[in-house]
């Protein structure tokens, strides 16, 4: 168990699971931000700080989803504790997620995100990634309860029941190439694990499925993708939306992380406080994915 450490920075506090220290740092930052006279809803959305410390209790709350799809999937778990104190919770979400989020506990309604202002009544608004701070989330609050996104309908494609079926995602997009695993390295999974491999990769990188080789069953609609995830025995992915979706569904998920991983993941160890069904695999040396793939294969052999 962690021990709160004075003078930790925000990132190291979150990585260590020291949420109390992280929120104390956030409190100071928020006070400074508000004192600066910054105007709400100006500038690039993903840089905006919407919540100014207002009470959410008894209010009609508008939750704005201004970051990535994975961020929304990770923090929508907080709709339930938010609704426990709020009068109403409206989620203004990316259109790809609207139908998936409508049945999340704590959500009264979901609207597709668009330019301008949503035409709904609300008394206080907050960006979804600010909810953890506003609710003073603890590791106990966020861990343990999965799935928190309801199981969607079964997909049209049914995955064969044997042998072990693994869904793969190896690229997170061009915005952070450090998160991408060369697909030729994953060819070892096919030759050394004995598993049957399926590609869930989206975008131009899906063409590399034949290099692995993995059967391409990628689904552009997220509800169908969620159904496919639940059909498979295991998901192995880089740090991208699929990792959060599988974790939110309570599916077995192994996530491969680069050496300087994002703040939401610990910098060592296999466990994630955010997703109890997730196992983490870290680069030991920046850029070295071969060691990560070797560790994944060794873990797969233990499943036999």
C-alpha cells in the first residue's frame, strides 16, 4: 500500500495511487487558475478547465467529454457516484460513444458532442476528466467494480471457441508513435503461443494484420467492437481506446506500455488500480518492444 509523500508532483502521485496528494496538488492548481481570470469555454477544448470548484450536490450537472474516447470510457465510471449526490447527470459525449453510454449507471441522458453549446438545462458543468478531482476519488472508489459499461448485444461475427483466441491492437495512431508496437514483433505470438490471433486494429495500420498473421475482424462501430471483445478470450493491446473499453467491460486485457507511460498507469508492476482485469507490461528500455513481447509470450505459456 502506498504512503502519501509530501512534495510529490501530480503525475507521480497518480502513478503511485496516492490520490490524496494528487487532489491536494489539483486544489492548489485550480485556485491559481481561477485567480488568473481565465474565462470558461475559451481556447482549445482539450486544454479547457471547466469546473471551478463549485458544489455538484443537488445540481443538474452537464458532463463535457472533451478529450479522447479512452478518457471518456475511463472516467464514465464516476457517473454513478456523481449521480448519488447530483439531481441530474447529462453527458455530452463523442458521437461514437453515445449509444454505448446511455445505459451506464448514473447517467440520465447522453447527447452527441457538437460545436457551440448544448441545448439542455444545467446548473454546473464539468469536464469528465475533472470528476475524479471533484469527487475526491479514492483507489477504493474507482477499483473493483467492473463491468461498469453494460454488455452490448452479441456481434454478428462469432469467434471460434478454441484454441485460445486473442484480439490484438498494435498501433495507437500517429500522435504518439512511442505507443506503437511493430506488427512483425507480434508474429512471435502466432508462432510461439499456439493461440488464434484476431486483429481489432483500426485505420491504415490494420493492413499489417497479414504480417502477424491475425484474422482481421475489426469493427468501426464501438458497440460491435465491445461485443467482439467479449467474444475473445484475451485482448492484448497498446495504450489506446481499446484498452479502456476492454477494462470497462471487465474483459481480460493485457496492455503494453512504453517506458515513459501515461500518468494513469504505474511505472512498474502488473496491476492497474483502474482496471482489475488488466495486466500491464512495461518497456524496460525506451523503444525496446521485443522484451515486452517476450514477457507477454511467457505469460501466455502460463495459461496452458
